[in-house]
């Protein structure tokens, strides 16, 4: 029984260690995802602003509020 108990405790410790490692990985991936979402939003906004600037060149009297 001692060997079985020792084996189960070792297995439990390994599982806890894996869980902790996966939790850290998950937190890192969530942080990366948040950064990528911010970057995509910034690029979208930048592209939209560029399009507005191009419209101003073609239509200098353009009222942006009507867009």
C-alpha cells in the first residue's frame, strides 16, 4: 500500500505541476491575444483615417459628419 500511495502522491504532484504550468501558459496567451486585438484595432483605425484623408483630397469640402 505504501508503494501505491507514494505512486499516487507522485502522480498528483505531477498533475498539479502541469496544471500550474498550463495556467501560466494560458495567462501568457491571453496577454498576447489582448495585445494582438489592440494592434488590429489600431491598424483598422489607421486605415480608416487614411481613407478619410484620401477623401479630403478628392472632396475638400467633405463633411465628415455625413459619413
